C-alpha cells in the first residue's frame, strides 16, 4: 500500500522532509523501513514525530486509549528543520486519500 504525505515532500538528496511544491497538498511517501526497537533506544533528535492517519479527515470516534479511531501510529521521519516547523504546517502521513 502507498502512504501519502500532507503538506510536505521527501527530499531524496538530503534524505529528509522538505517543503511541498507549490499547489501540491499531497505527495507519495517514499518507502520506509519499520524496524522494531525499544522505546529507550529510539532518538527523536533530527526527526519529526509524524502522526499517521487512516484518512485525511483526521477525526474519528475517541477510543478508550484516548486516541481517535482514525489515528494509526507515530513515525519518526528525518528532518533538517525543527519539529515545531512541521507541526505548525499540519504535516502528517496518510494511509489513503479521500476520493
């Protein structure tokens, strides 16, 4: 399955997030490798902790865990800019686009 990035694109030369191109809201997410690790071994330095949602609605029923049913997981994505930069832009990853 293809994942999508909202309000951001992947810079293949820098291997990090970059500003989206003009008039492009969604871009295909490059292939990522999900590697299991202990939480204590994971560094978020130089990474944007990006939420992953099932759809672009970013809303759903609140589950007993306190998360939306639309929320899937958070992924650490390499970035040169600070995390706050991407948070203010509403950057996230999506499992599917709305038709």
